C-alpha cells in the first residue's frame, strides 16, 4: 500500500470513528439514564445539531481543499454527507417515535400546525436524493454535470436546517447564530467563486 492510500485509509477510519462517537455517547447516556428530564427532547436536539454539524463539514470540504491544499478531504466528503443524513434520519425517527408516539396519522397535522416541523421535513426530503446518489456509480449514471446540479440541494438543506434550528430554540440563539455564521461564510466563498468565474 502506498503512502497516499495509507493516508486516505487513516483519514477515513478517523472520520468513521469520530462520526459514530455522538451516537455511542447517546446510547451510553441512555443506558446510564443521563439524558436529562426530557430524554426525547435531548436526543432529538442532539441528533439534529450533529446532523447540521456534519452537513456544514461536508460543505467546507471544497473551500478547505482549495485554500489549504487538503486534497485528502475530497475523498471523505461522501462519508461526511452520509453521516449528516444518518443523524438527520435519527432526528426524524426520534420525533416520530418519541414526540408523536409512533402515530403517523398525527404527523400531517403537526406539519401543518408547526412551521419549524414543515421546514425540517422539507429539508430532510431534500437530503434523501442526495444520500441515494452519493455513490460513484450514481455519479456515472447521472453524469457529472447533472450530479453536481442535483447536489446543489445541499445548500438548500443547510439553509433550511439552520433556520429550523433557530425556530426550535427561540430564546438563546447563540448556537444557531454560530451555525448561520459558518454557513454564510461557506456560501459567500462559493458566490465569490461564481462571481470571479463569470
């Protein structure tokens, strides 16, 4: 195995382990009964924040690669995106099973009644095609141009996710504001690139 392959494998394993760490800590805290007075809310909030964190990490790959030459990140972008989807799915299922008690018939009314649920559902719906088309086989099948156009939905998901988070928090907006600031920088970087090219 050459050095580049070894480095790539190391980085992948590093992201794999650290990506599973939040889930492992939630399971451990649940086993110890340390999820607070409202475990459902704690798990829902945590999985949502972690999903947003990995989504912004995936969006940061291109700027970090171009600015600092971290080419190894490019091979790990798919894994970061899949972790974002994994935690978003956990976030959704915690809401369905915990908040709604598994009663699917009540979800439609809840979506219509609470705008932040509507936005969260729309953002998750946009993540599904991104996860399904993340493989190299799908890139070849769709073609690089169409694949890139589809994956611009990532920006929509990130914006929707940050607003969804801010609407949930309501009072202390410190953490949603930090996410919004990072997202603004990432989107600003891309807009600057488009402007320079055009």
